[in-house]
C-alpha cells in the first residue's frame, strides 16, 4: 500500500482526530475523482460522455422495451439529474448520436418515451462491459468476501448520507 502523507500529517497536527475516521473521509474524497479519470478514458474509447453513458445504461437497466418517460428516467439515473433541462440535454446529446429516440407514449397521448435504438442498445451493453472490466481491474486484489463486505459497507454509508434526518453538522 502506498504511504499516505496527507494522513500522516493529520496525525501529527491534530492528535485529537480519530485516525480511522479521517482516513475514511479522506479516501472517500479521493475515490470519486480517481475513478472518474479511469472511467472517462473508458467512455472516450466508446465515444461517450458520462451523462450519455448514464442515460443509456439507465434505459438498458429498465429492461425491454428499454424506454421510459422522463419522470421515470430521472430516478433511474445513477448520477442525479437536477432539472428537466439537464434531462433534456442528456436526451438531446444521445439522440444526436443515434442512441435514443423519442416516441409517443401509448399510455399517455401527451407523453413521450425515451427509448434505446438498436445502436444505443448495442453501445449500452458495451458500456456496461467496459464498466465491469474497469471494476474487475480495481477489485482484482480483493477476495470475494472482501468485495461483499465492501459492497455492504458502502451501501450502509450511502444510506446514512441519503437519510433526510442525518445531521452532517453538529450544533
């Protein structure tokens, strides 16, 4: 394991800080940018942006016919969609690439479904495969038990962070 100078510095400057808690916090902060750098390279090889990738994977994950209205699509997104404009941007980008198409919703004559094209379905599956390969590389040194434990612990942490009553600051 590489030496973490930032962590050693915290221990020498603030001996009152729980060393495990500060290590967890610092590593979480560093994880996403590190992962995203690798992910960006994998997506670029497929000609995708993170936003378009998220959209087509969300549609794939929804199952056949791989089409959702924007109200159902927004909560399916892995990366939060903060506005209808952001959703429209994602759909417009994917549509310009020929990966999705807008269709009339047969259940709602005013509604529109966003659905994968054949090209989009193929690319979404290749995108998932690239994500799984990337993840397999990152977790290669983990045992099956360590992977399962990490998954459970991350789920527990995410649930705590998303809980509306979680206090992130002390009063």
